[in-house]
């Protein structure tokens, strides 16, 4: 008993107690093996232990090749390691699988960064635009994220005709689309009359 406790305590010192706890939980009859491995990888990633995180995300993908979130997080590990081509490949594969909207939004942000580092400003702009639109629609665009996105776009090596592109313009267009089409007053009156006719009131 004492030896076991000493062993766990030593491991916790080396790789962090949260990671040990997550690893133990993963081995305790987790219904979805891929989800459990992904959770452990996420804890490792948050502890800046990218190699350990990569291993868990790869294991999650091996356990369930259709588990999209692990592709996105594995791509994030590659970004930290400077493996930008690998990041693009694995995140793009993840985007073809079933993902929550939040994962899709973040995947486009990561792809934008990877393409920027690869010197492909056009693709970086394409993905940061999608990220911006999704952030507006999902009400996830904080002032800090807006500032970071504006800086990101400003640093892209874009053609002259695209240099004036402003993040606030993308936000404005996205907000208009989110609000839906504006119905003119005359159209509203016409619709009301048609409704009254339909219900036999006229």
C-alpha cells in the first residue's frame, strides 16, 4: 500500500497531479474510450506537456477514428511544436467529422494560424473570416478576441485590394445576417392583409 502511494506521488511530482487523476479516471471503466483518452490529453495540453498530450490524442484517434475533437487538439499540439503542415492536415481531417460548433469555430482559428505560419495569407484570411463570423453568431467574440483577430489580419501579407479588410466590417455583416432580413413597413402591411384574407377576416 505504501509502495503504491509512493509511486503515485512520485509520478504526480513528475507530470502533475491533474494528469495522474485524469489517467486514473480513464482506466476506470470509461464508457467511451476515445473520450476518456481525449480528456486526459486535454489535461496534459493545459499543463503544457505537449508530447504527452499528443500521445493521448493519437490514442483517442486509434480507439475511434471518427472522434473529431482529438484531431483538432492534436493539430493544436502540432502548432505549438511548429509542425504547421501536419497541423493543417490533421485539423482538416477533423473538420470532415462530426464536431460541435465550438470545436468547428476553434478549428478554423487554428487553421488560420497554421496557414499564416506557412506563408499562405489567402488561406489564413479565409479561415480567420469563418472564425470571426462563427464567433459573432455564437456570441463568443470578446473584446480581447476581437483585438487579437484585428492584429492577426493586420499582420497578413495580403494583396493591395484586400489590405483594407477590417474585422469590424466582417462583424457588422455577420450581425446583420444573424438578425435576419429587414422587413419594410409596406411589406409588413401587405403580409398582414394576406394573413387576414387567409383567416377569412376580410
